[in-house]
C-alpha cells in the first residue's frame, strides 16, 4: 500500500476516535524562548525536525523526535505523526519534572512535544479546555484536539506522556 494512503487512513482513524472541541478558534501563541534554549543530551529529544530516515523512495521520511516551543506551523508539520502540546508553567514543580524527563529522555522519531506557556496562552487553554498546568493535549495536524491528559501526580517520562495521550 502506498505510504500516503496509509497516512490518510491513520488520520481518518484518529479523527473517528477524536474527542473534544473542533472549534475554528485560530488562537496562536508566539513561542517562548525557554524550551529552545536548553541543550539536549546526545540521543535525546531534538529540535531540528530533520528527517531521521527515509526507506524506499515511496516511503515518507520520518523526522527526528523533538521538544520545542509551540507554533501553529510546528503543529501542521507533515513530518510528524504524533503532536502533543505540553501546557507548562515555569513556576510549576510538576511541569519542571516533566520538562527534565523530556529533555533527559528520547522523543521517538515522528513525534513532537510542543511547549505551550500556560500563563500567557489563554486562547489555547480555552480552545483545548485546559484548566491546569502540566496538561498534555494530543492534536491532529489541523490542530484539533484528539485527547487531553493531566500529568499531575503521574509518571514523568516520555513513554508515559505518549501512552496516556493515545
């Protein structure tokens, strides 16, 4: 089967199981410099978004996993099959714990975790019905919410974030 057909079928499956609002609110937030300023250890989450591998000429290249600041263009980046928004507050101990786990771990290829400033992104909080910092929201490439998960008191690892937002 053509890789493009497989990707479309996957998006259709995600849309069929999506929960939450699909409103047309086009609220955006300018990226904050905090997430992109800390260096990533070797083999950990990257911010490059460069293709990690490409198989046969008909296969779509998969970008390296990354943790970076939120932007609407990052959400729409076709290279990523998994996009998770992390509503982070610098004053929140839970958020700092998750950030340490993300930067110290490895975000798998094709996945991206986008850091959203909880305090200033009021339009995004409203759009995704986020009521507490340390919340993760899986979105589809159009930015529609697929699943919301509060990380408060939960396992702080990249694997837990990805599993709980499936």
